[in-house]
C-alpha cells in the first residue's frame, strides 16, 4: 500500500504552501485531509474552492450538514463523518438532526428528509432522478439552484471521501470525539 505524507507548510510542494497557510488561518490548524491533499496542489485548490462555493450556497447550515453527511455516510468516510459532526456542532445544527444523520434514522423535519432522500438518490444513482423524485424535492420548497448546489457538494465530497479512502487519513484530534 502507498503511504501518503501529511504535509505541513515546510514539506508541501510549493503550490500547496499558500493553500495550507489559508487552512491554518481558517481552521486554526491544518486538517489532516488538507495535509494529504497538499501532495497535489491542484486537488487541494479545487477542494478548497468547492468548499467555499458550497458554503456560499443558498442552503442553510443545517441543510448543508444534511447534504454533506448524507454523502459522507453513503461513501462510508471514516474521516469526514466525525469532521462534519464537529462542524455541524460549531454551526449550531440541532443535535436531533446531527444524531439522525449519524444513525441513519429519519430526520425530525420532513423538508430535511426530502433533502436527504434527494441527495442520497443523486449520489447512489449518479445524478439521475426520476420525475417523481424531482417533484417531491420541488414540492418541499427547493428549486433548480438547490439541486445543482447538491451536485456541487457531491463534487466536493468525492474529492475528500476518495482521498480519505486512499490515504486512510488519520482523524484530527478535535474530531476524534465524534468517531
């Protein structure tokens, strides 16, 4: 098996150094995911950009959490599940939502459940939704922009989830309580 380096600002390729510095400033640390991704400055840059764009989406913090964790659960990402649990707590997401996502049980809000179901269907069926699935999504109050924002999140999470599978990224200390 190939071992991946957990880079820091000194060991990273030149193109990744400013990206890791940005991670340090944003998170107060360099998350191990970013440290692994730094091996490819292009991947780290694309991931950071996708993350920033999704943060600016029209979805609420709770809805973003539903989308992220649905994708993380589907991909069984050992790193992103606890990381996004910590992030959800920092965003003020309701504990009942966080626990339902972690346990794979029904969400306490029907609109969030539709968001979860739609995200799961998009990931599982590779972007194909039936007319009935789209109709249910739209009936819940979501629109075309929202479904495309889910596609953005899927791209972001594929980058992180697949990297974590390949590198067996160690979970950072702040996220370990949520493993």
